[in-house]
């Protein structure tokens, strides 16, 4: 499962169309609306987390752009939910930057956020879903 937080900007010409519904119906994607300011006959903005198979995700984003929606990635970071982590180490095997590593002799997983490149490989590797994507630009959530 691939997931990303996107910022969609709708022009006045497309704000009235049910464009986002087609992401579910035609591209088998799921979305979670994080913030929205879309009014009929006015420009609008929609911040959402879009999830699905990577090929469907790319096709869905292409569809949005073809419909006249400006799509940008939200600034985001990877966070770990400590209570969910069972320290299995699956995430460390896929981390290209060494942000996730095994601390020895304790055999616990360490996460150094400053080393993280937000490649998101740990998100899919984590069996307990302890690794999450969070937006860093909170302006959309105030």
C-alpha cells in the first residue's frame, strides 16, 4: 500500500465537479480528507492522504492533473508510534539512510529523524504500522 499527503488546488472551473470521487471508483484509491476549503464557483484547496497500489496512485494523480487540478506533495515527515513498535527490525532492512538501526546489545530499533529522507520504505515494511507519515506544514490544519 502506497500513501502520500497531497495538496489539491481547484480552479473555479473545476471546483463543482466530483473529481475526487473518481479516484475511488476508477482507480481503486482510498482517501482521507485532512482539510478542505472548497466552495462552489470559487477556487478551493483540499488536503488529503491518498492511499492505494502505487500504479493506481500514479494513474489517479495523472487523472487529477488532466482535470485541471494542481497537485503538490505536502511537506511531510516520518514518525514512529513507540507503543506499536515491537522492535522486529523489518524497517531497518529497507532504510537506505541508516535512520533506522538496531541498538545492541539491547536489540531495540532506534530512529534518528534527522537522517530520514522520507523515502517511505519503512512504512510498508512495518508489520505493526508503527511508522507513519505526518505533515510538517500545519498551516492547513489550523
